[in-house]
C-alpha cells in the first residue's frame, strides 16, 4: 500500500467500532450485528495489508468473503432496526454470485481487476439492499441519513468500478501487485471514509433512539403502559391541532366498579392484572381514533378526536359491553368486571381538564346510580376551573 500507517489504521478503527457496538449491544436493535459487521471488515482490511503470493486464490477469496459477509451483517443490522426479517435469500444470491465471479476471474484469467470488479459490484448491491430495508422504516431523520449513506456507498462503489475498468493499466493487475497499486489505496480510503461515516451515523441514531425512549417512557404509566397525565395532555394537544379548532371531540372517564374488592379477595397482583387487561382493551378499541390515559388508581380516560357526544356515548357503551364479556384467566375465571363511564363533548376551545372535570361529575352520577352505567351530558360552558384532581401535569 502507499500509506502503511493508513493501511493499519483502518482495521484498527473498524475493530474499535466493532468492540464499541458489542459493548452497547443491549441498548439498541441490531448492535450485535453491527459489531460483527465491523469486526469482519477490520479483519478483511488487515489481511489486505499482508502481501499476497503470485497466483494465490485462497487468500484473496477469503478476504473477499469477509468484505461481503461484513456488508451482509449490515443488512441484518438494518433489518433488525426496521423490525423486519433479513432477506437472507437475496443476500445469499448476491454473495454467491460475487464470489463465483471472483473465483472465475482468478482461476481462468488470473486478473485481479475482474476479481475486484465482481466483489465491488456485490458490495454495491448489498448496500442497495440495505437501503431498501431501512427505507421501509418510519420517516425518522437518522433513518433517512442512513438510507442516503447506503445509497452513497453503493454509488461510490459503482463509480469506482466504472473508472477502474475504463482506466488503462500500465501492466496486468494481479493479486501480487494489487497491494501496491494506486487503486488499492483509493478503494481502501473510500471504504474507510464511508465505514466511519456509517458508524457515526449509527451511534447518532442510537443516541436519538435512547432519548426518544426516555421521553416516551416519561409519558407512560409504568404499570399499564398507557399514557399518564403528562403524556395524555401532550397527545390530546397533538390530536386537537391535527383535527383543527372546530373539529368535534369527546372525553370519556371510566372507573372500574368495586375494584377494592378485587384486591381484597384476589390480591394486588390480580388487581394489577385487571388494570392491565382493561388498559389493553381500551387501547385496542380506541386504536388511532384517540388516546388512553390512566389517571391513577382504577380510573382511566379516553379522548376521541372527531367525535360528537352521541358517537362518544355509543363508543362508551361498546366499551362497557366489551368489558363485561371479558373472560379473565386462571384464578380470576369467575370474576365479572364492570366499569362506570362519564361522557362529555368538548366545547370549542374548552380546556381538556375542564372537560375532564365535567366527565368526572357524570362518572360520580353513574357510580351513585348503581354503577356499570354510561352517563352522557350535553356540552356545558367551560367557565368553572377544573378540579384539583384534574390539574394539568407540571
């Protein structure tokens, strides 16, 4: 190589990233695959520094296999991040065809030029495959950065291939003189730069994922995993902005009936199971129509966007019926759980917690009139301040 320091710095850098990703493996999807990817690349780059005997086939093919496997690992890592199964069939086909082309080039012609072309083409296709995988993920900024990095690497490899084949050579390119050629230096430098860029992009993506996870966790109830008051207020604000100031909306307050009896007779673990089951039922039935919140204890709230009072009342009745029909497992098999509901429609511009206070009053009416009831009321002026229990989250 033209720069021995750079030649050994590249595998050392890649190995450092590989070890780092292994140490971070538990905090992000696909990090163990990234660790394997960079470790394989480090070994491949290290082997290229060692001179290759004239006419050798095994050593260059082994190096080629390592590069292809490293980018195969990148595909596995991207698939893991996207929550999808890696496309092993396509990966295997690309790797197999590239190695076959390299073997034929070395075995039939002894040309390192066509061997490198075959491997570079395979690497380019693997990066395009990785780009198509990460493209399927949501529109997060770092996912878009990773997508375009994959496209950049694939385009760079393709351009290098075109220049490599179209540039006249002073002498035939063999595995013995490839190491000292200008093209070897160019390919190694290009691979080092793009590899480091991808590594830093992955680290940035992990950092943003961790921040997002903690932000989301702070908005969730730790037991039921539905939103807490803070998360509920934020999500409702988003839904109301998306729907527009004049769009109808409603809020339903639900309180499990005789919940203390469940705890007293079956234990607090059974009570927690009922809370989680009810929360899951609410989430599934609400879907994308709105959001669910646990206010504390056995009381929950449902916000319905684009829903008037009549629609919210019908929805609350469907919740009531669905809860009655639940068959609880194991020791709770004979348990029949019901809930009481208070339903109101939000007045234009009415604060969420004022509406929640009105719904709470109706919920109290449902409780005092026998429980397992849905009580709805017409829109009332939102002039009175909300009760302390429904103060906005600080």
